[in-house]
């Protein structure tokens, strides 16, 4: 089965360090691997409103939401490309993931089953050399994958503050070359047997 990657750019800075690192990793994918790049900061996606328990249920989404839902389901691999903002994903990435709550029931009651077995990845640049500070971001993505029955490929971390700074991070560059190479394990919550 051929792989299809959906890269979701979620940085408030265009062409930021997280995107540069993601593009370096994506260069290692084979020519037969489909890549779709969407910039969540440029999509006019409305703020998420939780209507799951509202009378009459959730309202239908607009064309932007429908296109994002379709792109998500068309991908075998979903890559959240977000800098480390306050120790987690950016608001753009979080809003996208919040929509998964809606998609579990409206418009797609089978969304969770359809996502099972796909792979969730993260790529982030951070200003701190202590990688453990990105643990909340990693846990957000890992636990999302575990809940959905997805595989979790991990988070590619790079260090950089100013634009282009991550390109000088030799450890990140070496990791990027092999980041998408291995099949990711099925994500499991730590308290599961």
C-alpha cells in the first residue's frame, strides 16, 4: 500500500523552523509517496465550538472544514508541524485536533474507525536545548493517536529561534534523514495492559 502524507503547517511564522525541519524530513520520502501540504494559518477554519450535546446536534461544517476532513481521511500519515508554543502545539494545531471531536459524530460517525491504523507524527522546533520541555507536546500527539487507535511515529525535534536557525542543528538534520523511514508502532496509553 502506498503512503500518502498530509503535512499540516501550524506556525504563526511563515516558513518557520518547524516547516524547514519538516521539509528536510519529507525530502527523504520516496518519489511514489504522495505529499499534501496545508497551512492551517491560512485556512479560514472557524474556531471550534463544541455542539456535540446541543439540541439537534452539531451544525454542518462549511467547505473549508469539509475539505480538511476529506484531506485527513485521504492520508495514511498525518504530520502536525508546529513549533513548541507554551510547551505544547500551537493554537492552529489544537483547533484542528479539536475538530476531530466533532468529526467523531458529525458528519462522520465512523471517523474513529477510519483513522485507526493510520500514523500520526509531529515535527517541532523549539528555543530550548532541553528536549524534555517538549514532552507535553509529544504527549498531546501520542495520546491523540492512542485514543484514535492510530500509530504514533514520534516527534522530530529541532532547536532554533530565529528564522532558519534550525538548519544549523546537526542532530535534527541527522534525525530528519531517517524520521519517516520506520513503521511506527500502535500508540497505547501507559496504563493499558
